[in-house]
C-alpha cells in the first residue's frame, strides 16, 4: 500500500515509522528544509535548544510516546525524572514569595490546604477515579468543591505548563484523563539527545524500512476521488497514494482538500475546524554555570505572574549544553487576548525569573513565542476533534488531533496510535 505523509513533525514521523514497518511504501513531504517541526533541536552557542516542545516527555519511559518508540524499534534512551516540585511561599497566602519560599513535592500540594479541605481532596481523588466529573472547566469544578485560592493557583500553574492553558479553559474531564494517565504511566522523563534524539531515531526506522523523506517540498493539494484520498500535489507533481496522513492539523488539512468539501456534511466539517482555537505560549531558555533547579523534573511556580513551569534538562543529559554548563527551560502561558502584546508578556516572564532564581547568575539564551500558525497546540487540549476527516483514507495526526488525556507529545502519540488501529487493525 502506498502512503503519503504530509509534514515531518513528530506525528508525521511516528506514523511513517509504524506504517513503513508494516510494509507500506511510505513517502513523507515536509515544506521546511529540516525535519521535526516543533520537536527538534536548535544548536546555539553549544547548547541544544528545542524548536518547540521541551526536551521532556510528560509520562517518561512508561508513557504512550515511549511505548510507541519501542514498538517501532526506535532506539531512544529516556531518563525518568526523579521528582516534580512546586514552589510555594513559606507563609500561606503571601504573594510576595521572594521574601521566603520553599519547594515541596508535587504530591504534597494539599499540605497548603486546611485540614478539612485536605480530607475532602483526598476523598475526591479516590472517588473521581471511578466517577469522573464533567460538564465544566477544571476551575469551575474546583470552586464547586473547595473554597481555597491556592488550588486555583496550583491548577493554573500545572495547566499552564502542561497544556498552555488556564484552568478555566480546560474541560475538567480532560484533566482527569491526564491524572489517570499519570497514575498509569508515571511522571516525566528526558530523552537523551533531546527532541532530535527521537526524530533521528524515527528517521532511521523509516529509512531502514524503505521509506523516503522529502524536505523543502510543500504540499499544495490533497487529491480526493469519489470521497476517498487518492494522493497529493507537491511542487506541481502528482503523487498517487492509497492513504494520506496529514500532520498539519484539521484546519490546514481542510484547506488542502477544500475543492472536494462540497457536501453539506463536509461543509460542516470545514466550519467546525475553522473554530478551533490554538494555544499560545512563550519559552525562555537560560544558560548557567550552576544548577538553577537542581533536579531532573519540573518546578511548578504557582505564585508567579507569568512563568508556569521550569525544567533543567542537563540534569538528565549534560550533553545538551557545553561542558560545565546547565540548560534551563521556562514556559509561560499566553492568553489569546495577549498574543498581540508579546513584548509585555516576555518582560513579565523575565521579571518572574529574577524572583524564581534570586541571587542566581544566568544568561538568557533564546526567547521563543508560539502562536497562530506556529502554536503550542493547533487545537487546545480537550477540544481536539479526533483523527478522522469526511474522506476515507485521509487522517489527521499531530498536536491538533491528540488522544484524550495526553499531555502535548504524549497526546500526539495517542492520536497516532488511534489512526494505526484504524489503518492496520
């Protein structure tokens, strides 16, 4: 079977690797001169920065992405993070945590609640594993259960780091799927070689199984015949195919086959994908001569104005920085109404870092923003419309078609798994 994959990002390469191993004749078309998209490395001053996602897998070596990599025999070593911590004020409720703060374990977040609320949260954690809440945002659900501003700050920090959303923008059912996956798969991990370590391993699998990857070739049209994908046009050349997988997100995919979207149901699909809201964020990369975080996991920062989470990837893989240096990556959520004020958002993030690391010396290596056509996610978590399209033989993968409860790249892997079940059975 001939398969064409549009886009050599993580979702596209995962699909190509699995299908090439299954005996498909696979060709990948990528408009950029490099592969990986928002999941590869950028070499700068001897540091291996990332083009998009952190050098981190939210569910580590036991998660969906790691399991998929093992399935296709992609050789990647993933180091399990030792802990995740939360920075909190020494005095409960003190917003000026610079005057005194401490880091507590992620699992100890209820310790800042009253005894009554701690007991209530403990009961809720147990009961909701079977009876999932639904029909509201995470923030609305929290407020209906516990009257404590700390929990909102904690939820905003976690959602900002994990999903680039605030807790009032995430469906509560999606968050509980995420929590269930944390129980099932475990916490974070860092792949040796960073994002590019995974991309290189997938390219090796694709090449070893006869697949081809074309860079610098943009797909201009998806060909549809009798309601079924029949191939693509790239650089004015027709490439026939029995199966087409798009890593571009639903909206861009719909544009490529817009001429065929004529039926009423198809038009409804086009209208639906046009309403998808991408999530936006800013990443600040720091270089330092000494550790800033001091462990391999995530540091969540609920009391900052903008920064949501920080991780120091060189704690797990020192080769991501020059000898004796540390690479620390900081993420902040950007609200849709603030996308046009990125300079102000960046300034607040930089001010946060002075307070997160008081007295520490570091260099700002690179500041990256993700929005519009180069977002954090093409569809905000919890709003993904699935992997199917109105046409048989045409599927969408990537960060606009994530699986339920999958944080970022874990969601991408879950979405690809879903497509593979449909295609390969």
